[in-house]
């Protein structure tokens, strides 16, 4: 699915939430409260729906197998795929990688076109070691940037998620107000909307990408 670029602001959420909650003067609901809940909502929505899809590039040097991805911005939440000069390189769990490498390349000297990569502690390692320089293309789901209480701050998530953000904030506001009935209403609205969007994303991914891919050492 495609989404619009974010245009909604912290101020938009503040106005909507305070109006619905009945506290437009901000006596009970502070801007700091709303900001904290906005950030919680953005993280939850981004994790569940994988809507912040982006691409970054990094130089890969021949003879160097391990690279840190902690400096990639926006920050990586989950990796979707890695490509070296346009060729997709698959990933395998670190336990499987270590077992395979211990059998095929116990000295760690093998060089060639990488067949797979594995991740650990924010680093990725290719096997075999790259035999030349490559451009690595990283396709990933990003972490939403935290917003501040400044009313003009633009949200990290697309405008299609604005109602979800407001419902999450209202859910937390009613929880603070000990209004269990209204908290349950907003929680149900939020959960149903996010789940529906997530299902649409999963269906789109299934129709677009192969899901059963295996990688063998040569």
C-alpha cells in the first residue's frame, strides 16, 4: 500500500483530543501527556503495520565482512532485504550461519560473492567475505522519530494514521481519568483499525513478494 506524506502536527492531535475529551483549556490533559502518548502510538503503529518503509545505501569494502547498521537514519526497526549491486542476498539465523561456516569455512578465509548475511548486536556479517567493493542497498522498516511538545512538529506516521493516533491518546487519557467505559471504546476502535491496516499490508506483501526462499552454500 502507498501512504501520503505526513502533514498532521502535534498541534492537530492536541486540538482533536482535547476537544473530544472536553478539556480544550488543557486543565487535566497536559501537552506533555499528549506528546508522550503520541510517541507511544507511533511506535506501536509502526511496529504493527510496517508503514515507515524506506531505503538506505552503504559502501561495502572487499575483504571486510561485518558492518554496523546503527548509524543508518532513520533508525532501523526491521530489515526487509539487503542487495549488493542490485543482487538480493538472503539472511539466515546466526546459529545456522555459525554452524554452516564452521563446516564450510572454519578458518574464515573464504572470499567471493556473498551468499548470505546474519545479524547480531546491530551488525550484519556476510559470508563469504566480499571479494570486491559493492554498494549495499538496505530496504527496511524505520523507527518513527520521536516528536516534542512543539505544536508545529509533524508526526512521523502518514496522515492515514491520524485517527489512530488520536484514539490511542484518548484511550490513555480516559485511562488516566479512570473512565473505564470510554477507555474500552477507544481501545477497541484503535485496535480494530490498526489490525485492519496490518492485514491489508500482509495481503499486499503476499501478492507481491515470494515468501518461501531457501539459500544453500556453494
